[in-house]
């Protein structure tokens, strides 16, 4: 497979669609920062609450764009996003970042969801990589220690899902209405793994390395589940890592396939690299055999080897492009290169919004666009699709004139 046409298509999507949308249309010139919510048709909802996940992911996105592409516009926007994160979400009394605030800045949810703190560590680490600013790294260090001191489970390993405003025990642990109210989750630990990988790149502290290694091994011992000849991620757990759920989301499976590899590389442990490669191949084989449809789209959820939710959400398709290509690079098996390219073709044909910009949230199982979901929201930002473009442009640059 010649990788150059795929790289050109991805670079074109970034330059012609994603960058104009997030650099221009998503900027909130009226209230400062960035738009908190925009409907599928481009209508801005001015009174919508602001969420920590979008705020932190905007910081990461523009910092990563500046680091990769070197355009000063992105550095300016990264600093704008960081200012919005600090002024809107920083808890000056207890430390850490609030989960949700109103359009007027009034706190709506003061809880310290560890998933959200992880994305702040991820974002601040990336901004430090982009700028070299030590004061930004100091903020990431402080947040790491808060999470470590108040959320790490010394008995069973890993981290609890959430803490209250003052970092005491929280009443509710669920991340969203769609999630189980369980003490621990795959999703939070996957993004802690991602965050600590990035933090270690700018701060190779022994404790960060120790916790990154712990998270990596927890995936092997607790989170990665082998069912017959299939490999998937289990979703929810009790404190002692007893599984509480049976379904799997294919997007998380294929995302973990490459994020575990990134963590192993950062750890610099040959055995960890070997394990990560094995897990990636097993995850990709399972996702490809169960979750990918004839049109190249990746279904949202499965159970017992079958799809139970055939919707194709934007973030799952983005992770499929990276994850399958990652496993192709490991194995040289053409089917994984084709799965990556097919996922990209699905994105181009169905998800790219050529009228209002960016991507649709979801293509329903029946092939129609779900226009009820917003274009921008607390959960819908540029992290997955811009990251896809940056990752794949870099990976395809290194693929040579002809991939094996």
C-alpha cells in the first residue's frame, strides 16, 4: 500500500476543514475563550454550561498543533485556551479543576473527577512541551501530587473515579449519565495512562514513572480481558478490581492498542514494549473481526462477540485510523492497513460536515446522520480528530514510499 494518498487526504482535511473550524469558528469573541456549545447546524448556544473536558482538550490540541506545525496562531490559541482553563475551572481554594461551570462562570459541579484531572495533566504537559515554560510544568506537577495524595488506591492499585470539592470522599462516582456508578473504570485509567505518559516526557520523576508502570501493568492484570480467543477492555470495577460490566466499546479497545504502546515506549522497558505489542495485535484483531462493518465504519459497542450498538461515533472512527495503522506497522499485515484506510474513507464519506464544518457526532446504524447531537459541547471537541491528523501525518511520513 502506498501511504502517500492517505497522508495527502488527511493533511487536506486538517488544513481545509478542521483548522478553519477550530481556529476561527470555535473562538468565542463575545465571552472570551471558546464556544461552549454549538448545534449541528452551527447555531451557538450562548447560555450553555462549560465543561472541563472541552476546556482541557482545547489546550492540548492547540499546543500539539503548535509543536507539530509551528504556526504561531496555534500558540496564541493554546495560551487563550489555557487562560480560559485557569480562570474558569481552577479551584483556588482546594486545588485541581472543577468539572462544570455555568455560562456566567458560576460553579455547577465542583467535584474532582479524576478523568478530568487527567486531561488537565495531559494538556499542561503538552503545553510545556510546546513552550518550554517551567511555570506550566509546575502546575502539572502540583496537580499530579493532588491526584496522587487523594485518589490513588494504595491497597488495590489504580485510582478512584472521583473526589468531592475538597478532595474528600465523593457521594457519586459516575463520569456521565451513560456510565456506571462504579469505584473504578477503564476509561479513567486509560486517560491517566495517557496523561502520565505525556507528563513523564517533560518530567521524568521516579514517582511518575512508578505510577505509569503501575497503570500499564494494571491493564495487563485487570483491565484487558481475554474471552476465548478475543481480547477486549473491561469497563467498570469495584475497588478490588472485580469486574462490574460485560460490554465493551470498540473505540476504546482500538485507542488502547496504540496508547499502551506509547506508554511502553516512554517506560523504556523492553518487556513492556513486547507486552504492549502483543496486546495491540490482539485488540486490533478482535475489533476488526467484531466491530468493523462492510463500509469501514466502527460500531460503538459490543458484547459476547456481537455488536449491540451499531452507531458509528466520530471519535471511534478517528481512533480506528490510528490504532489499525499502529498494528499494521507492528505486523506488516495488509488487512490492518486496509482497515485504517477504510476507517478514513468512512470519515470522508459520512462524518465530515462539508456545510457547517468539523465532523458530525454520529452516523446511526441505519446510515443516517444524527443531527440531534451538537457540533461542539462539553464532550465534543477537536482532540480526537485533530490528534488523528497529527498522528497519522507523522506516522505516514515515516512509512516510506511503499508500506510493507
